């Protein structure tokens, strides 16, 4: 099937330039799920398609990319509001640790559909580890031991993303405190094989959920680098996130540096409690960073020094983290919070401009995930993943600078349609996925029943 989009205010976010690629009135041709042509004005008279979508002056922009997400948390909003990171985790997992693999599947599918409903078409998804959450003591894991859950705990989360139709990179925890090194490699390979057997247009790849921050193994970084090298995968570590035990956290950075992890393919999620030296070392090695301003504010974690990282040439993408610590997975809210936090911190409006933050939440996220050849911008050859946004419903006023109005004045209230591969996946907040109703039922009925069954006090 082919689709011809006409009369669009196009925001293309092209690679290789800081220009947002704005076209006041243009068209886009989609064939076999990819962009076949894009241009200004009307399409040539001979250009035809199976379907014509006249958007009548609405914005057509790339689907958002979340470079850091935990989609299994979609049924855990509103928990741990009076807590910082570790207390919030304990509150959330008091319910989820009792779930079954099928229930975590439906929670992940629900979270994936929620992302799509909010204009996010690609996500880096941290699957919940096989080792259940353990409470932290003074910013440290108490023992690092424990019994692993069945392997289906991971595979069902990957299945949830796939069945939702959300493009994703699957991030897999090594759980390196359990088992021999050979067993750790074998577990990862089994999870990797499951992802590689999926539709490669949806499952865009696999990665490591870096856990050095919490691992009790002194050689945890070496294990992660060995897996990166053996299987040719990337790594994203939650790192220097929370305000607790900052000095202990910072000592772990040297472990990554000594292991040779500071290189392209290594991403640091959050990366808030840094020093100028840490930032400089990470940037010099080619490591990237994923920025989650909304969750960093929600959990009182702090404000990452993103402009300084960008100035040193560090690649940065933006993530929504998850529904449980942003409550509304809203990329416009995330962009604006990020802008406002940086401007308040630096006292300089130029430290974070709308054009830059838009790029970070689209192509920038795709770049650090290693999938920018397929998603993140509206360019010929890439997947036709896009949002249709109406600046007149509700009316945001004159578009003095259209791209800046798109970032600053538009939002979920203006989002009308979301397309993945040229196919409509959400229309005015209503999913086209036949599994959406069952996902909602499981979250509304079965998760509260779990809390009651296990006597969870929230």
C-alpha cells in the first residue's frame, strides 16, 4: 500500500544539520512503509498513491524517539510520589514483583500502546531483569544474590512491544551477580536470539542494561564489555542518577573507564551527578547520554549538565523513562521541562532552544541507539513514522515561528493521528490495535487484585 500526504506543514529534522527542515506546505509519499519522496508544494501530477491524506495545514513531524524507557511500568502510575528513586522503585515493585510473565506482557503492551498514543514511535526499552528488585541500603545493593525468574519474564516483555507495533531496541539485564560467567553469557544469548527472531522492522536490535551502578561484582564493567564485544551490542547504564550516595556512585565511573567501555555504543542514562572530569572523559571516549528531564524532576534526582555535554561533542538523546515516573508519557512535556530546567540552571535561554530539544527527542535519540538509519527523521528511505498535529485545535494562535510553536505551544491536546510505517496506529487517542482493550482490562483488574492478594500497602 502507498500513502500520499498533502498540504502538510512538514518538520523533517534532517541529518547532518541543525536546521529543523521546515517546509511551510509540502507533501510526502510513502511506499511499502518507507518514505519514497518528500518535497515542497504540491506533488507532481503524475504522483499517485492508494490513499491520499490531506492534512489541511497540520504539522507532520517525525514520531518521537524515547532513548530510555521502561514500558512494563504502565500500570504503576502515581506510586511513590513522596519518594526519591530507590523508595519509588520499592513502592512500584511491591506490586510488579508478584506479577506473572503474562501479566508483565500485558503491562508492557499497554505501555507500548500508550507511547504510540502519545506520538512516540520508537523506544529503547529496558526490560525488567530476571533478578527481582531488591531494596537498596545507602545507595548500595545489600547482597546481589537472589533467585532468577523464568526466562519467559524477559521474552514476554519483548513480545509485548512487538505485538503493540512499537519499534524498539530491547535492553537486557545481565544479572551478573547470579551464576558463572558462562551462564551469564548463555542467558544473554538466549534473550538476544528471541529478539533477533522477531520482525526486524519492529525489533530494531538488542542492547545491555548496564548495572555496574548497583552491582557488587568488582569486574561488572569487564563482563558488560565482554558481552558488548562478543555479541556486537550496545550498552545503556543507569548511571549517576540519584542524589543518594553520590561519592559511591562516582567511584563506579572509573570501573567503566578502566574496562574500556567509554566508546561509541556506550550510553549513560540520566548522568546527573557528574563532575567536569567525568563528562570530559565520557565525551572524549565517544560515549553518549540519554536525558530524562521529566522523571529527573519527578524523582528529585537533579538536572543533568546537557549543554556542557553537547559542547564537548557528546551525543545526547531524550527519553521519557516510563509511565510510572512521568505519569503522563508526554514528549512535549518532556521537551519543555528539559528546556526550562536548563535555562533556569544556566540563566541563559540559548543553552537549550526549541529546535535543539526537538532534535534530541527525535533524531538524537535514534543516533545514540544506533538506529538513525531507519528512524528519527522524515527522509527518503526511512520508515514513515510520523505524527499529525493540528495547531488550530485547540488554536495556539499565529505561527510566528512554526517549529518553535510546535515545541512550545502544541502538545497531546493537538495530536490527532500517529502513523508507523505509513499505517494509522492511533486516531485521536484511540488505538487501532485489537489487543488494546484486553491490555486495559488486565491492568485495571489483575494488578489491583495482585496488590490485594499479597497484602501490598501503597
